[in-house]
C-alpha cells in the first residue's frame, strides 16, 4: 500500500488529538457566524434577491463560510513553512516520496479532522437558530466532492506561499499579503455573488472562489447536471494549475537548497 | 506605576529596534497589516454599495462606529494584545523565566515580540475617522464633542481589560484560548456595526454581561442622538468610563488570581 494514505491518516489522528482546541475554534467561528448572519439579514432585508440569493441562502452562506474556515484554511498557513525556515525540510526531501504529495496527503488528513471538529458546530448552531437552506443526501454528496476539491485548491495556494520561504528570509510579509487576498476573494466578507459589477466577475474567476463560494453554491443547490460538472471543472482547473506551479517551484527549490552538515 | 511604564517603554523600544533590522520586511508587514485591518471597512462599503441604510443607519454613521471600535481595539491590541500568547508561554515553560526576572510578567508578556507593524493597523481607523467626523449628521454640542475622545479612551480601556481577562483564563485552561477570541476579535468585529442589527437578547448580553456595548454603541447613541432600540435608560450612554474602570478591576483580580494559582509545568 502506498505511503500517502498513511500520511493522511496520521495527520488526521494528530489533528483530532487536540480536539478541545479545535472545538474552541469552532465556538469563535459560530459566534462570527451569528454576527455575520444578522448583518446579511439586514442587507437582504433591504435588497431581497441580491445576487440571486434569498435571505435563507445568504444566512446559510455565512455559517458555511465559518464552517469551512478550518478545513480550507482561509487564514493560511502550512507547517512546511517552519520546516523550511528551520531546515527540517532537508529530512522531508530525503524521504523517497514526493514533497508536494506528502504535504498534500498531510493536509487532506488535517482538513478531515478540521471538517469534523470545526465544521459541525457552526452548521448545527446556525440550523437551530436560523432558517438555513440545507439539502438532502444527494446535495450533501455533491457538496462533499466540492469540499475535497476546495481543500486541494486551497492547499495548492498555500503550498506556493510556503515554498517562497526558500527564497525569503522572512515570510511574514508574504503571508500577510496572501491573507488579505484570501479573506477578500474567498467570500469571507460577503458572498461573492453580492460583490458589485466587475469586482464580482473578477472575484468569481479567481482561485479563492473555489474555496468557499463554489462549495456553498453546490450546497445551496444552485447547480444541476452540466452546471455542476462545470463548477467542479472550475475548481479542478485551478487545483491543477496551482499544483502544477507548485511542482515547478519545488524543482527550482531543490536546485536552490544547500544543506549544510551539522 | 511610573517605573512600570518606563520598563514597558524600554522593552517595546528594544523590540522595535530588533524589528528594524529587517526594514523591508517591517514595511511590507506594516502595509499588509493595515490592509487586513482595512478589510472590515471594505466589507462595510460593500454593504452600502447595495443599500443607503442598514438597520436605519447611514454609511457615515456605521463608519463612525467602525472607526471608534477599530481605533480602540488596535490601541489595546498594540499595548496588551501580546497577552494572548500566555498559553504558549505556560506550555513552553518560558513563563517561569519571566517570573524570576525583576519585571512584572504582565509587562514582559505584553511587550514580547512587540512589532511596529501592529501600529500600522491604526491607519484605516484614523483615516476613516478623519473623513467621517465632519460628515456626521450630529448636532455638535460641547458634550458631544467631548464624548468622542472619551469613548475612544474608555473603549481602549475596555478592550485592554478584555485582553488581560481572557488571557487570565489561560492560567486555568490553555485549550480554550481559541474560544476566548470570540470576545476579543469577535468583540472588535461586532462593535463595528450598529447593535440594532443583532437579536435583542444578544445585545442585552453585550450590555450587561460582556460590556462590549460600552465600547462605542452606547456613547454613539448619544453622539448621534438616537433612541436606544432596547429602551435602556439614557444614563447608560455616559457610563462607558465607569464600566471601563470596573472591568479593569475585574481583569486585575483575575490576572492576580491566575498568577497565584500558576504551577509550572515543571519541564
């Protein structure tokens, strides 16, 4: 059996071990979900059917955003960054496995744990307090596929940022820029469908749309048949482009890295 | 007290000089931090791109709430936000090192890794306040003019007390740190909007349990001359300084109790 499922399984176990910390994160996510829900309710009260959403869609979107913050890591970060800084990445590169594949497997395991521990509470609390638009089993299955693609796309983005560490001595500036882009273009502030004019068109074409907006639209049942395939295609396209760029960058980093003995 | 302030300033200056060794990174980080802080403002602008009023409040009025809330929060965050990492110090045993030094551990934790970039976050609220204050539809009596600096100072003190209070929780349970962010970061976010948006029971909780309503909402009702949606007595609009002082007393008690109960991890 390939090593990657084991990497993912152990990452899942490692992240599930600190369940209390993750649930504490979920409490904060839930609280933000409530405040954002009240804000969008006021907006959709003034502008019903804004962006093709009704109030229930918009409130569902808010809680979904909060539920997905953990799994797709909107706020960024990959352990690999610290390993590059400290030089531990040399150990990773020694392993007879692909660096990117190893960390993708690790991230999928982490995302699984985050989905269970940090996704359930905001969704449940939101469903109890508000009128959410949640689908039947087929809708959840379609959503699950979109979430997996979202995690892979998110990993593609974060892997690129992490690899920049090979060239930078202090990555925090870049991390902060990545954070701004990710928070703005993923739909954390408002659903991307409610972004006005060209900004909305641009935001819905960028890779961050694949993180939350597309899975949310799938859950809300806005895509059927061929449209659903096109939505998956959009996510998959960005995932492939980003992972491809990550491969090229990995090759360049390998040539750059000098390991000093010690 | 004067001694504590001098030590605080000295330690901050040390950390600023350390950060200034990487000037490009420091400037980039500052700009990026300002951009992150501005995102909340962009969110408000996006709302008002669709509607002229939200819960009966116009764009300048909501931006006034944003400016006062963000400014108070950032100043408190710059001064005491570092206390959020108390749990890390407990876990790694570095708190023990701090305890044997002849400086208050609160000052050491607050100044640890102090970065000037945090001050860059002041930029968006300062710009917003400068833009919005002359445009507010307020009747600027002397009382209302004085209320603006009073609410900024008491808002800062309330957030500062909340930083210390939530950090004290980490003396007892480290793992719940992330949940206390709903009071600090969550409080910073929810005070940027008029509380008339929220459920009434929630606003009652934010008034009488965690007094976030006094950061800017109650004083702003006075400045903007608005009726309280909950019908609370008008005296509450002037209560912010008293609330701030009371909350500080609670935070100081909690911090001392936490420190007294602290047992080293022993590693």
